[in-house]
């Protein structure tokens, strides 16, 4: 083996090692540091609306809409039918 071949192999090895270390550093920067369990904040509990309340809100918003299209009128009728079905089922 010639000296030039050994130098070429060492240069390629150094290049690969440098790329590995560079990737390792970038990976460390992007990782999120772990937080201790004591630092978690309590989540606010949000009460979800029932299906009846949700449909009633939709009906009210469509009734308050100033310029109703024919599609809006049909949707309003269908929502009122659905609300009656829900109330009848209770």
C-alpha cells in the first residue's frame, strides 16, 4: 500500500467522522429537554356541549343570519327535525 492510498483512506475516514459528529450535534439541538414531573400544569376542564345544545346553537345562528339562502332554509328545517327527534328520544 502506498502512502498516498493511506492518506486518501484517512481523509475519507475523517470526512465521514466529521459528518457523523455534525449530525449528532444537530440532533442534540432539536431534541426537547425532558421536564420534571412537578412542572406540569393542570389542564382546565372544559365541559363539552351535548348534541342537543350543539344543534340548538346551530339553529339559533341560522335564524339570526340576515340573508338566508335556500340551502340555509333547508338546513334549518333539517336541524329542527333532528332536534325534535333528540327531544322525543329523551
